C-alpha cells in the first residue's frame, strides 16, 4: 500500500474560459481504493478521464509509475475503465465483450506483437466470469441482461486485462438501493482479491465512506480534503466537507484558548488546538454527538420545533437562540418542549474559517419545510439560507 | 377497432389496397394469361430470350450499388465526425440535386458525356484527344455511363442511412474500445463498422432496388445499347413490341428476385454483424 502509482501535479483543465479543474495535486498509492467524492460538476469525472487518458490536462503533469503520461493515448495505458452507463458492445455477446481486450495483440518487450491463444483467452474469460458470478451467461446478448448483470460484465471486461488501475465512474448510479449495497461489497471483495488500485467516482458519501481507503472530497474544481473515511468524517477541514459528509450543525465560534471554544457566549471544552487567540472559527457538531438532558442541566437550552421519526432514531430540530440544530436521539422529546443539551469535548470539532463559512450547517430551512406545509404565509426568500439537502 | 385514432388509418389502408394490392393482382393475372385471357405459362417461357437483359440489369445494379457503398460510406463517416455546421452544409449539398427531377439531371449528364459534349470539348482543349490520336473518347452509350447515372441519382440514398447510424453511435462505446487497448483502426473495424451495418444494409437496399428496375437512365445514357429490365418492361406496355402479358410476367419475375435478394440480405443483418464483414 505504500508505493505511489499515480501522481497528478498542478493539473489544470480549462475549456475556453471555464476552469473545470484548478491545480489538482493528487497521489494515488498502489493497490489502494481511492474515491473521488463530490457534487456534480465538481471535477471528479474530469479527473478520472485525465487518468484514463480521455482528456489531456491544459497544464500540469500526470505521472504513472514515475513516468509522465500526459500524451499517452488510452489504448496504451495499463488502466481500464468501468463506464457510467457500462458502454457494453451491443453487437457482441457477454463472452465476446469480456474477450474484447484480450483479442487485441499486445506489444511485447522486444517490440513485436503477441497474440493470446484461444485457450488462454477462454481460460481468462471463464475465470473472470467466475469472479463476477456470471457463469452460464457467456452466449447471452448484453441487451438481455439486467442492470446489475451488465454492471458485472463491464467490470469483468475491464479486469480481464489485468490493469494496474481500474477507474470506475459512478458505476452503481443506475442500480436500485439493495443492489447497490450488494455491489459495494462485491467491488470491495474483487478489489481485495485481485490487488488492483481502484479509483472510484461517486457523489454518494455513504458509498465513499463504506468502500474507500482514501476519500478525496472535491468541489468547484478543487480538492477540499484528502483523508481516510474516519478523518474526513471526524476532522472535516471546512464547512463544505463537514456538510457534504453526513449531517452537521456548523456554528460560528471563537477560540478562546487551546481546548476552549466559545459558542453562544458559553465556553465549551474541546480537543482542538493551534488556533490564534480569539480567532473566529466554524464549529462542527454532529447530530449524534449531542446528549439531551433536562433543561436545567444543559450547557445550552432550546425549544424543540419539529420531530421526524427515522426508524433508528428521531431527527429533532431544536431552536437555540434562533439557530436551529439537528439532533438525533432515541428518546422522544415532543414539539414545543424545552430541553437542555450536553456536548462532550470529543463531540466538538473546530475548523478554520473558509469561503464556505456561513453557507452550510444551519437547519432552519429544514424546519421551515414543515412550516411551509402548515403556514400559507411562508416566505420562500428565507429558503436561501438553507443547504441543499 | 380498439383505438379510436386507428380510423385515421382507413384512407391509407384503402389507398394502399387500391394502388398496391389491386395492381399487383392485375399484374399476376396478366402474367399468367394470353391476350385472350386464357391461362398460360408461355409468357414466362418467352422470357428466356431476354436473359441477357436480366443479367445486365443485375450486373449494372450491383456495380452501381457497390460504387455507391464505396463512395457513400467514407463520406457518411467523415460527415458524422465533423461539427454540426459542416453537417448542415454537407447535407444541403447532398440533397440539393434531389430537388430537381431526375430526368432533367440525366439529360444534363447526356450533354456532358456526349461525343461532342462538355467533357470531350475539355479534353480537346487541353490537347488530350490529340495526344491519344482520337476524335473523341466514347463515354455515352457505354455501361459505365449508365452506372455513373445510377450512382449519381441514388448516392444520397446510400449516404443518408449510413450517416444517421454513425451519427447515433454511442461515443462511450468508442471510448470503451480505446480503453480496452484498441487503436483507431481497430476501433473502426471492431466497433464502428459492425454497428453501422444496419445503415449499410438499408442503404444497399435503397440503391439496389431502384437501380435494378431503372429505365430512363439506361436509355438516355446507354444510348439504346444498354437495355435494362425497366426499359424492357416499358417496351411491352408503351413501346413497339406491345405485349402487356409478357411485361407483367417480366415484372413479376423481377419483383420475385428483388424480394429474394432483400430477404437474404436481412438474414445477414440479423446474424452477428461482425461475422459478415470480417
């Protein structure tokens, strides 16, 4: 896991005046499962296409195993891709789709061309069908397969070439929820078994957290954070990451000293340090890290304004001094009740202010959605303050 | 009828019955009867005399279809890969001649190809005729002129279906092929070509069928020496050798052969496209 396989250095991608990627620096290690995560238009697919060779960066370098490959066309890269809509060849059956890459003569060390024998092709296709659980489907037309089966063919078709890297562009996007979960496990299993580097593109944060060794969060053509799923969730670097990964209450705070942050004029113990004295910061508090206590014992006191039953827990919106928090709790607190909350030091995460400060992490629109239903005089202007979820 | 709207089809069905089914029935009746409307097979026996016309028709139609394919496929491929602006202009240029009646266009070819026509005048002006020591290069009245006329008239019917099939090809399939190691030649051979076969088949059909039954082109550009089936049939109904019963029999045989050709061709299309051409 330690050796670096791919490196992007200051990669810029611009179409006319439109900058799609803004100086991306990224290192991908051998045999790791790396996910590019972000909303649509964030540049994740463009990054993938640069690695695959379908696009050449406007400036910057793409290194593969230390060699610059900016100008190497896709068919000369030991990288294969699973396309978003699978892109299976409709005129070929399952077997021939998988054998497509194997039937192409490869250059050998002496510069000649080597062609695989039919037996070798057959052995490898059969082996691959085994891996993706599609034995017996050899002669089927790809158009006769379900979405999940087509997905497996696409994966087999790419992996049979034994690439060093497999690129996957939102491969599970077209599948239903149950199948997605199965395929997530399946992909993870295949990646472990075949010891291949996976670069995976998705906008689904749960998927990214569940599958990846490394998550790269992107927005507006820039990398916002790179880290393990735990790092990304527990230590988001800015309000965008905190909001995009899971639910977050993001509150303005002031760092009074190392380990002490002030919100709503009350001081809280936290584990963060290294900020300037009295520096304005963003404070992230995850909805599950808040304990509800009787009002008089709370560090903060507020009024419950809405309750939604989510099965595992209740999502309640609580109004603290005009700022609405999302809290997840297993105990029901009815609408209108006054509650207190306590937050442990490890439930508080302090971030530096960024361009995203103030844009996310306030749940007032969340509750207004409910008010909108009951209150005809709802002013839609206020909705702008909310996030997109 | 379940669907109320299907009543709108009645005029069409009626029209088809009147203009297609009934004429075919009349043709069949004529083909199997004598001038006195006695049942006979003599009309078919008589056709043996015209074997050369049959052979010429199919030969010239095949050549014309092949030439159309050889010109049409690259043109379609090239057009489909260019920008939308270019495509509009190219399409307009291809369609432009078709806004004029094909007889007029064929007459223009006559004046170009004649022994004292535009081309020969040009050859004379540049000294080519003197160089060869001839009065003129014979072009009109040859089978080549007939093929040229057919290619000129029917080429758009080859280009349009192939062009629209290639245009609709899913770009991600081409990327997938490249991703799997195919260079551009192999992408063409293993993906683009097999996937454009349906267009090729319908183009071939749309050129071959009218070519094999062509009549005016062969008469005008073939100078009477290149009689084709269409001319032969015309002769039986409108010309000197008036014999509608024989004409009907020839028409029937021609239709049968064309139908057989189409069925065979569509069989090819249904099989694995790749196997046919590679």
